[in-house]
């Protein structure tokens, strides 16, 4: 599936650059064309000659190389590829990418491109865990950059932990999934996920048990099928899906604003467990116990995001899918909820604590639509997500 795909491979300056030589060989074996770009620091680890020999193509190194500009300007170079792979992505390259620096050929290409970028980070574990790198990774994910790795293990610097670059075959798998021409290619899909937190004071909030696992799995499954996914999530524990536009929010009101700002979309999947109420006037400072007095609070109803998107006129997504987390009369309540909110489908599940579904890894859902009810057997949340994504693809095509 990589035959005749064009990969622009940016090789950063890290010891893991030696693995990029094997990556080039493996890509060539699979029929891909590799245009290599070597940073100055990268040249300290692998030679331009070995890179160009393996790639069978000229290696690009310098922004100010006028011959290159005459042959192929950096803008064209950045856009002629099907995918840009940055391997290794050093902490320095990540910082440049996250902040839009363009002071050498690699960073300029990455800023000028409108092609999907896949980053394979490689750095010392402390550098990977540093809050600056965490922030940069979050910015890049938000910008739609996909990541593969880093892996856990022993490092060249003698330390042990997260920071090793993924192995060439793992990077190939990630490249294949980025390039997969799926049934949802060209579709823009919104997924909400996770709980919302409604502040009581600076340290306390109202929340629920949602882990965000089902929403993350749905976003991942849709992205793998080629959709452009906008993933709006509350503060969930679940691993963020790769290859999606990530929007992190805290409250229901923020989720509503985020959803409005990303419309229009072809489909909207509302998997978030949005809090129904917020505290009307959260305290600015921590509420103190006051000699046995019980505090009183007033609540206001949060905006119903699913209902407002389902009921919008112009610009309504072609398909709106809600979730119904119920503890009693699951199907009857979910059926009524679908009609009340006006969504096309509702995915009902039983969230009684003994089912282990809320926060767990499995789900047992009933899909309710104009066509009636369909109960799916209990299965992993990833499997539910894949099945639902396949249904969404069929409905949109
Ligand atoms: N939902 C939403 N905005 C809200 C509340 C819910 O978008 N303020 C969405 C959820 O993402 C889900 C669906 O509505 O897709 C149903 O959520 P649920 O909590 O089951 O329903 P509620 O409307 O809150 O009804 P109730 O709590 O009374 O069962």
C-alpha cells in the first residue's frame, strides 16, 4: 500500500538517526519514494552520502542552497509529498514546530506545508517528560500532527524510560495508517468525549465517572478510516487519540463554545458525559468549613450541546449521534431521549455500577435510529468504536 507514495523524511539530530537509514530502506522495499531532508545536527549522526544512497534521491540540507531553490523551492518540496515524516523528532525540532520557527530548511518546510506530518520523537526521558516538551507535544497534537512513539526502554545516554524512537517497522505501520485511503477520507467529524468538571471553588468541582475511553476509541476509529476528526474532550483519563485535532475543555459551557467554533462538520458524535448542572456562582477562593454549617449552593442547568446541534437549522451536520447513559429502563429512556433531543441515532448503554461499563474497557450498547433498535453484544470499547465508525461511513457515503 506504500507503492509510489512520496514520503518527505526529515532526519533530525539525535542518535536515533541511524534507525532512519533502515526506515528509508524499508520504505524503498515497499515501493515508496523517499525525499530526505537532513538537518545540520542530523549530519553529525548520519552522512548525507549514506542517506542519499539509500534513498536513491538527492538529500536536501540547506535553505539557502540556490541550486535547490531553482530545482524545487522549499514550498514545493514541502507540498509535493503525500506525508512528511520527522524521524527522529528531537526536542529542539518539536519546539520549533510547535512555535512556528523557520530558521533552517527542515523547520521552514514544516511551517510551509499543508501536508500531514507524522513525528517520531526521540530524546532523553527527562527531556520528553519536561513540562516544556509536554506543552509542545500538546500544541502539535492540537495542530493535527500525528505521533508514533516514543517507546520505553534503555537509551543511548545510559538512562531508561520513555524517549526511544519507535522501531522502523512501527514507523512504517504508522505511515501506512496515515496514508490509508479510508471510506471517511474528506469527511470532517466532531467527537465530544469525557466528563466535564463544573467548579464549586478553585479546588472542588462536580464531575462524573466517565473515563473518556469510548469517545477516544471512536475518534481513533474515525481517524483511521480517513476522517478529519475534531476531538473535543473534557478532563478525561483516557489516552488522547492520535491524528486528530484536539480541543481540551473543562466545563460544559466551554464544550458548547468549542463545538460551536468547529462547525460545520459532516457528522457529530456526542460521547461526552456532560454535567447537567453547574454551580451558579463558584467561589473565587477555597470554601472553608464553618463550625458545622453545611454550605448551600444554587445550580443552573448547563446548555444541552447535543440538543442544540440536533435542532439547528442551516448547517446542521448530516448525521448527529448522541449517547444515552442510563441506569433504569435503558431502551425506553434512550428512545425518548433521541426524540426529545432530535438526534438521528442514539447509542444507549447501561451504566449501573455493577455493569463495569462506566470507566471500564467494555461496552454493551443498543443503537437506536429511525430503523429501530439493534442490540450489540458486549465487546471491547475499541470494537464498539470500529463498528460505529463503519456505520457512520456507510451513512455518510
Ligand atoms: N449532552 C450534551 N449536553 C448536555 C447534556 C448531555 O451534549 N448538557 C449529550 C451527551 O453527550 C449525550 C446525550 O446528550 O450524547 C445524553 O446525555 P445524558 O447525560 O444521558 O442525558 P441528559 O440529557 O443529561 O439526560 P438525563 O441526565 O436526564 O438522563
